[in-house]
C-alpha cells in the first residue's frame, strides 16, 4: 500500500482517470463519485465515471450526471476507458464483487487503484487507500481527501459541494445516525458555505417521487408488514409481481425498510424483495445488533452493523422462511 499523500504528485499532471462505485449506486455512491469528478476536472484530468448498473431517478439531477457511463449499456467503451486509465478511484465499496462483472476488468487493469470507502473488511486490490468505518459517508472521506490530503479546499466549488452534501445527507439518514459527529456538521456547514443549497437538495432527493411509489409504500405498510414481537423484528416482503403492478423502478424501494424500524421497540427490520434474477435482502438494526453478520453468514452479503444487505438464489418464500428461522438464534440480542 502506498502513502495516500503521494497521490498529490501523481495528480499534479493530467491523468486518465476512471471513477467507479458499487452496484445500484445510492446517494453516497453517486454523490462521492460525482463530487470527486467535479473536483478532478478542475485540475485538467480526463475523467470518466462508470457505474456497474443504473441508479435512481432522484439522483439524476446531480451536477454533471449526464457524463456518467453505465457499464452494462456501454461495455466496450467502458472496458477501453478502464484498460487505458492511469488511475481508478473505487468509491463506496471495498470488494470487487460489488461491481459485478466490472470487477475482473478493474482487477486486471494496469491503473493505480485508489479505494475511498467506509465499509468493514476491505479486500486487498488497491494501491492507495482512504478508508475509515467511522466516516458517516464515503462523501465525507472524499471531502477529507480534497481538503486535507490534496490541500485544495478552494476546489470545493458549488458542484463539488452539492454532490458531497448529497452523499453525506443520504448516508447519515439526514444527519441523524450515530456517525454524524460534530466534525460531520462542520463539514456540512462548509459545504453549504461553498454553495450546496441544502433545502433544494433535500427536496430533490426526498420529495421527487412518483405517485405510484407513494401508493406502493402504503400498500406495503398495510398489507406486507409482519411484526414478530417476540423478536422485536419487523419484515416487509415484496414479490416481483407486486413490483410490476406498481411500476416500481430502481430506487423506488429505497428507504422502505426504514419504516419497519420506526415501530416502537423494533430492533431489527428486514426488507426482502424478489428481483428478476435473485432475491435481495436489506436489513436495518438499532444499537449493537449486527445486521451485517446475518447478511454475511446467510445471504452472500455484508455492510455496516446497522445497515446491511445481501442476496439469495433461493425463492422468495424460501428466503422469507430462512430469515424467520434465524431469529431464534439472535433472540438474546434482540430482546436486550
Ligand atoms: P441496502 O440495504 O440499502 O441495499 O444496503 C445497505 C448497506 O448494506 C450498503 O450500504 C452496503 O454496505 C451493504 N450491502 C448491501 N448489499 C450488499 C451486498 O450484496 N454485499 C455486501 N457486501 N454488502 C451489501
Ligand atoms: Mn456509503
């Protein structure tokens, strides 16, 4: 692993750079990626942001979003950019499986790889690393990279500030999760001072949904929510047919799992969704309950202690049953 500060020399001259982030990028993935993009282009670099898949409509307003390339839509161009890159920034993930088939292309590329991330247990594929599980968002680490490591706070312009604000806002649950330290608030204050329009960003991200998404939420809460009081656990499960019926698109199910956690006393909330190719599981927990442990042990996934995810090749019903069967093993932690 090389010293992060030595990137300063490497970035002193124009380079071919690729920025990538995880499968189904969320607000932090896109906010940190486009934040870094909007910073690097000011330094004269040739930069491409390549995402492994599409991402939600409510992130498409981010500054310079039209520059983003979706790998599955432009495979040959993407491979060329990755193979020709001098530097590849890997943002908001630390395991190459999180970028699907792009993972092998990135692994084999000659470029220096820079990981900027805040998830547990990083894999060893990078040359430079800015990593901390204490960061509330990758966008916080991207801010630290630009301001403190590269020592270029003047390059945090309105576009950079807007993107980084979005990343921090979404990954910190609008500044409410325990990782939202005084330092995070100081960073956010600086981003607003540098042009991030906080009220507008909240509106664009949180009040920008379709009518059917809201009706789908109502349907799930009324008909699909199960509460297991004995285990302080709540579950919402959704079939592919139900997604189709409401015309649910990428990103429309984001945040759904959090509603289950708002019930008084609930320590563990699960959302199990039948997608076209596999069943996706999202877990949220409170306090010390290790949601990531369940995802890692049973559902090919991982994540943070209080927000984790995974998937299964089994049927929706089997995944629901498997999830329920795990609860007794965790009873002592769930009733604490
Ligand atoms: P979500 O439930 O919103 O999809 O994901 C919550 C968190 O869980 C993400 O920030 C990520 O850290 C983690 N996560 C979600 N899906 C996966 C997965 O398939 N593998 C791993 N390792 N982590 C995941
Ligand atoms: Mn993140």
